[in-house]
DNA sequence: ATTCTCTTGTGCATTGGTGCACAAGCAGTA
DNA sequence: TACTGCTTGTGCACCAATGCACAAGAGAAT
């Protein structure tokens, strides 16, 4: 579809960090950003920054750096952030409600436009200006609102069912908090956030305290 | 300290998934687990499972598989899960409160034993059986409770300060939700969970919808 | 004892990621 | 125009991770 040249996974995972760093530089008045500046703010090697950015095209100027505004536009284009991406949260328990209240998604281009739960306790309730709708109406909720991202915040044992329903409803990518492996078509990308897993990973490095790092990929 | 042979990062990140799969097999009555079983539940390649587990030692039996209970013990030993690891949450806003209410940490060996905030609105409040203590008392809170993990759930601009305070207080590893790069000594491992970043990564893969995967590392 | 079946453990080739080091090239100055 | 200072873009060598493929070994059956 897009004529872009295929960006390595490791690079894609860093683009949002560069973006954040860049926004920071811009808001502090800089109009150009060098790879060294970005490397510093992003906590990585400057050569890596340059190689990563080179996948977007040749937007740097030797001897000067990158034009900050231009680079931001290019990163946004690569990440598909030119347009807003509406999100639905499924599962309005502890976590789902915290996510619904969080303003950070809206401001980053991912407005939360619908909330869904299966429990009668939750359905109909108003949370942060949105009325919780029923899981059975998911397909309609998704299509009516043009939703393309689904966030799963249900217990693990409901996650696969919710996942299937989201895919059927036409959601194009999924972010899950449920600690379980989801089965889904290759055409729908998933990211998993599992907090207990993160703590367990820390346990390993903490145990052999003494230096090795534990970078989040 | 431990005479263990140094486990690759990629393997460490998968051990918690194997652990979860193993617990699942055990609770469904299995007493042995083959690499194929585990691979299936964990959503990875069977050869990878075997190579990963081989870093723990030689606990499999050819023709049979792994003794489930024994393997669980070995994974727990590698991850330092033999003993409970007390946790403090700093920042009792939306997210901090959701985390405090979540029972999953306790049951996975990471009891939340203290809650901290800097705002007078929050300090003194009781949440889930714990009284929120003041940020200025962090050092005492950490040492009195033998806390070794700190979770940062404050806004990004307070995160570095909180991080420094946690390290000074003697915390041995950190999990942060603040969307910012933290500066801290190599001896203290960190893991970062950044939800906006996750959504942006999904944006890339969604844009070039058509097959490439987007595995969480 | 021999054979057959099943599963581990690992050697090896391949792929992906990292970072050093340097030539290429722009801007500003004289 | 020629020179200087700075920063990009990338070739290259290294290291980590992946997964195929197979020999080695365990147990069951005959
Ligand atoms: N709360 C946390 O801080 C936290 C931390 C780490 C992981 N998690 C994970 O996040 C998930 C949610 O956690 P939580 O604490 O919010 O749980 P919760 O029990 O508070 O909320 C779960 C919600 O999902 C709803 N639900 C159940 N089945 C559903 C279905 N089929 N369709 C729609 N909604 C359904 C329930 O009605 C409930 O409102 C869990 O998988 C949990 O393991 C939560
Ligand atoms: N809520 C979410 O769903 C969500 C999602 C993604 C990321 N995050 C990130 O998690 C962090 C917390 O988000 P939130 O929505 O809970 O924010 P919040 O504003 O609701 O809560 C922040 C809390 O931190 C406290 N605080 C501020 N400075 C402090 C300090 N120095 N020491 C101790 N406490 C301090 C505040 O008093 C407040 O109670 C933010 O960095 C946010 O970007 C939150």
C-alpha cells in the first residue's frame, strides 16, 4: 500500500521514543535536532539513531542535523499518526477504568471512543463521558464508530473470546493486558503488556545484581 | 552470587511465559510437560523452548519430557521467585490505584506492601487496606518494609526525581509507567511500560496491514 | 536382548541487530 | 574559491537470536 521501504522491528519500536524526544526538543525551542541530541534524550547510541532515521528517507543535513518539524512529520507518517485512530476498551474493571480516565491516549492521537463490558453492573454506567455498552453489541459499536484498535482489559479467561469478537468486528490491531497467549490471524498485529511478567523478569536481573541491564524492547 | 550460567535476555523474557504455561498444564492434571506442549501454550517454536530450558540445566528426560513440578521449581529459582518480593507503588493516581487494587501481584509473589504519593489529597487515604504514606518518608518506608521493587506511576515530569529517591532508598529494581527515559545506575535494572508507545508501534504494523507480525519482546 | 517410538539437547547455518569508524557533504568564513 | 568545522549516512565486523535437523538416550513392547 504505502511505498515505504520496510522498517526493521527494532527500529519501529524506537520511533515512538524518538518522537517523544523530538517533541521535547521542539517545545524547548530547537528547530533542528542532531542525532546526538536525540540519542541523549532517547537514551541510545547516536549511530543507532541515524541508522534508524535513515529508514524513513534522507531527511538529515550533514553538518547541521535534522529539521525538527520535518522529522516529526516523517515519523508520524511512518507510524500512521497522520490521522486519529479511534480505540475501544473492552473490560471496564480496575484497569479498564484507569485507562478510560487517562488523557494521554487522546492527546497522542488515539481517542477512546467506546467502552465495553459484559457485566450488567457495568453496562449503561457512564465513565468519563462515555456510556459503557454491551459486549454483545461489539460489532455494531466498532463499525459505527470506525474503531480500528481494541484494548483488552478483561480477565485472562475471557480474553480469547473477546479477541475473536474484536477481530470479527473488524478491528485492525489489538493491545492486550490479559496474561495469556492469544490466537489470531497474522493480519492483525498484537502487542501484549503483562505486568506480572515484567516483575518476574526484573527478578532475574535483580538476583544477579551487579550490572547487566534489562532493557525493554 | 548464584552459580548459574548466565541466561540470554531473550530467554529470560520468555521464562515467565513458560512458567504460566506450565502452571496451566499442572492444574489440568499433567505431571510431565513436553517442549511441544509448552511451545503450543506459549505460542513459540518447540526448539526454542528446549534451548531456553537448557540454560536452567538438564531437567528433561528424552522420550518423556520435563517433570512439571521440577521444571517449575527450576524456573522459579532462575527468576528469584523462591521468596516473596515486596513492592512499593509511588503515585496513587488513576493508574496507581488500579494497580493497588489488583490481586495478581500478590498471587504471583510480589505483594504490594506500601503506597506512596506526594499530594496531601492522597496521603493518609486508605486504599485496599494500606494507608498512603508521604513521598518524603520513602526511605523509611522502603527500609522498614524490606521493599526491593519500586513501581513508578507518577506523571513523567516527576519520574526522574522519584526514581532517584527509590534508588537512594535502596530499592533493587524498578518498573516504570512514566513515558520518559530514566537515568539510573547500571546496578538497578528497570523495565518500562509505555502504553502510548505500544499503540504507536501498532500503528506502523496496522498501516502496512498484510502480514508482518508485531511480537512483544 | 532387540527393536520401535518418542522427545530431549545441541551443532550449525541464517538472519537480525548493534555500534565503530570514516568518507561524503553542507554551511559558514575568509 | 578554498578552507574549516561539524554532522550525516553507511560499510563492516561483531554479537545475539532463531530454528532446522539430527544424533543420543529413555522407556515400552515383543
Ligand atoms: N488491574 C491491574 O492493575 C492489572 C495489572 C496487571 C494485569 N491486569 C490484567 O488486566 C485484566 C483486567 O484486570 P482488572 O483488574 O481490571 O480486572 P477486573 O476483574 O477488575 O475487571 C475485568 C472486567 O472485565 C469484564 N469482563 C469479563 N468478561 C468480559 C467479556 N467477555 N467481555 C467484556 N467484558 C468482560 C468484567 O465484567 C470486569 O468488569 C486482567 O487480565 C488482569 O490480569 C490488571
Ligand atoms: N492512567 C493510565 O491509564 C495510564 C496509561 C498510560 C500511561 N500512564 C502513565 O502513568 C503515570 C500515571 O498516570 P495517572 O493517570 O495515574 O496519573 P495521575 O495524574 O492520575 O496520578 C499521578 C499521581 O502521582 C502523584 N505524584 C506526583 N508527583 C509525585 C511525586 N513526586 N511523588 C509521589 N507521587 C507523586 C500525584 O499526586 C498523583 O496522585 C503517568 O506517567 C502516565 O503517563 C497512565
